[in-house]
C-alpha cells in the first residue's frame, strides 16, 4: 500500500476490542509518521515541503473495498472489466502504427549505410584511403546495418508476439472471471488477494485506487523501486505505471449504509457521525 505522497504505509495495532480482545489493525503513512503533520511542523518552525497529512486507515475499510470490488467484478461488473481490456486492445493498434514508422526509419538507415559501404569500396580501390581506415569504416557501417536489421526483426516479430500475448491475456481474464462468478465472498483468501492486488494507492483520506492483476499468473512486481528513491520520484513512477500498464475498470463508493450492513454482519458497529463515504477506483491489467 502506497500513499499519494509516494511513501509506503506501515501497519500498527490501532486498538483492541474490549469484548473479544481482537486487535484492530491500522495503516499509517511512513512519511507522516517520520516527518509529522503540517500542524506539528508549523508549530515547531519546521519546513513544510513534502509533508503528508494522510490520516491512518482502518483495516476493515480496505477489507470491505476489496470484498465489494471482487463481488462487483465477478458479478455485474464483469462486462466493464472485459470492456476495459478491449480498450487496451484498441490502444494496441495505435502502437502498431508507431512501430511501422520506426521500421521505415530503420530501413532508410540501412540503405544509407549500405551506400556508404559501396562508396568506401570505391575510395579504397582508388587508393584514397588506406587499408586500416577501410577496415575500420567497413566494420562501423556493417555494424550499424546489422543493428538496424536486428531491431526490425524484433519490431516485426514482436508485434505478432505482443498481439498473441494480448489475445492470451484476454482469454485468461475471461476464464478467471467465469470461474470466479460463483465464488463465495464471505471469506476472502489472503492468497487470492495477494495475487490479485498489485497495489493500493491512497489518494485522500477517503479516496483510494486499487491496481489489480487479473491476467498475469506469475506475480511480477511492476513497482520495483530502488529503496532509497525519493517519495516524489516514487509517486511519479506509480502514476506512470498506473497509466501505462492498467486501465480504469470502474469507480465505486462505500456509503454509510453499506458500511453499516457489513459491520453488523460481523457484530460490529460504526460511528455514523464520524463516517465519510469512501470512494475508490479499480484499475486492472
Ligand atoms: Zn503520505
């Protein structure tokens, strides 16, 4: 889980239920914990740059969001998730055009270097350059031609391959969704959540983004940042990855009624006066 400021969240024990002794877990932004809030920093004459005021998040808010998300996706949201992937497919066609421009560029590069090679042979046979220079230049032009030819092979072959991958991805998503339509939402398996949820970005105290992985069986980490990178950089990267690798499937809101219903089911309560609706967006890849 990541904060909109770029920092990660840390888990802590929020409080205990008096009757059951169950521990309520909460999550706090590491930046806020380490650097304190605007209010504190103002009071102590500390610089305010990069400060984060994100409130702590109760674990059950997250649980309810992912529960509803899965329910919606496997149920009546299934179609919108599939539509999101159709969008990716459409975008893919645009990339196709870009690649063909690059291929043209490379082809003209090959032509130019082949011409240079021919001229070079003339220069050498007319004894305008010595053998050493001839060999050097010949090596250089030949290398450029080979590199360009190699890149064309990757682009042309890669296109077909990427298209195939996309088809496979789409059918895998359809399969996953089909299988899970009947799945029991009473209890959510931790493994399932770990596999599905790439990242949660907390944009506001009641504003979340869920980045889900429906298509890749292998869990590869798209967000492998260097540990010592600045929050600012991490924040930018997360947004870039979100926009380039994921597609917005749907947005939803957890109202007080929904929250109350969910809490009652497990014999718990919410404090209505302190309740703010939680809105969240679900991105998929
Ligand atoms: Zn933060």
